[in-house]
């Protein structure tokens, strides 16, 4: 696992870092949800700006961009508040709460809650074009693509680059540069 330090990058490119976290900062004063999940919700939206989805990830040209939550929803209203009125590549963004692995092309981003115990069994059922996001460093080791981690009371993330690329995603070097760790 390569360790990528984001400190130098953040000093040289503060606008990119600001783009990743600004939506969460704007909602902090009015929101009741825990700060951690407000920040994670902002990251979910902003990941879409630094990742290219394969065309086959969508059922039709007018299909929405669906962010699905598998298991318990830790976001409360924070995710819906941040996504209100947003689009990704011209597609309306929707949030869906699901109880089992999604049908092919129904979810483009899948947040797997920590309430889900057998995460490794979920990945083989997913088709290409589903970005998997979870919590804890073991998530990427188990085959997930992006894992949120808490470091010094800050929300950070790590990336399993081979898993993402094998699913057809194009990851921006800007995203990889601000990741806490990148598995190659």
C-alpha cells in the first residue's frame, strides 16, 4: 500500500481541497446531523467530480445518477440536503436506501454502511460501473473502492485503485493526490 501525503498537495492546491469539503462547511450551521456524516456526504458528491463513470453504468441516456445506501443510513438528512438540485454529468442525482445488493445499472455509487457485516460477499454481485464506498481501512482491503477513515478527528479517505479501475472507473490524479492512502 502506497502512502500518499496530501499535506504538500493541499498547500499547493488549496482550491481542490476546498472543492472537496466546501459544501459540507456551508451546511454546518443549519444541520442537525453529526458533523462527520455531513462531511462524508459532501465527499460523496465531490467524488463524482474527480471520477469518470463508464457509459454502461447507466440503463438509459436519461437515467438519474443514483447514490444508494446499503444498510443503516448514517447520514440522516445530510446527504439529501447536499444533493438537493445537484446533477452529475447532466443527470439528476437521487438517493436510494436499499436492503440488498442493487440490480445492475440501478446504482452508480453504493455506500455500504458499517451495519453490513459480510461486505466481501456484496462485491461479486455488483456489475461494472458501481463505485463502492464504505468506512474503515479494511473496506478497501476487502475489495471496496473508497474507504472513509478518521485521522486526527478529520474525515479522510483511501482508494483501492485496482478495484476502481477494474470496474471501469477513471480516477483523477487530483483525487488520488488528496487521498490518505492509495492501494495500487
